[in-house]
């Protein structure tokens, strides 16, 4: 039977031989401090975070590149994710790039870079998590009122006689 997610992460990282292992631990600490209610586990063979009681991970450390540490912020595998044209959150930093509107990648090559980015990274993590919570919340919009057979209201008020004469 699998252990708790935290146990899985500890076991995974105990066997990790990544050259930026100290930076991985520092990044995990930043995420934990910025958003302590997130649930960390191993997803896609790397540390990853999800909302409590959620199965959609939306922050994942990419360990594929040995020269840089990448934190991928994504919207998970939910249907319809990534259909917006604008970035999911409004945030800009030199260490952040947007390969798609629903995915941002924060890249760091050293502890010094990670430390310099720490305050802004915490802010980004809070924004991303708030946006994910909002996206996961049930819609509070009321369903459209049933049609009663009455004619629909005009889209705009009719032009006055004076306006019609000016045309």
C-alpha cells in the first residue's frame, strides 16, 4: 500500500541525484511557505502540488534538464484548460516565460537566481493558486431564466427621431 504523499516525496528525493538538488529543496520550501495548504506528491516522476481534495496537479518541478530547475505552472488535465487567449494570471518576470496561455515556466540555474526571485515567486504562486481555486470553485452564476414566450427586449434602445435624422 502506498505511503502518504509526503512519504512518497521524501523517498523519491532521497534517491534523486539531480545536480540542483539543493535548489529543488529550496523551491519546495518556497512553495510550502507560499501556499501551505497545497498537497505535495510525486506526479510525472517529479514533485508536484495540487489543491487539497483535488486530483488535478497544477505545479510540477521539471527534473529533465540537469542545468536548470524548472517549475511548471499549469492548469492540470481538466477538460477545457488552456482555451483562453490571455495568460491565466497577469504576471511578468525575467525568469518566467509563457509557452501557452494556460502554462508558465519559471526557470532557475542556481541558488542565487532562486533567492533573488523568491519574493516575486511567492507572489506568483499565490496568484496562480488563487486562480486555480477560483477555476475549481462551483459556478455561482444563475442559470438563464426560463423563456416565457414574451418577446425579447431589444439589444439597444431604439434611435430617437432626432438621431435618425442625423444619419
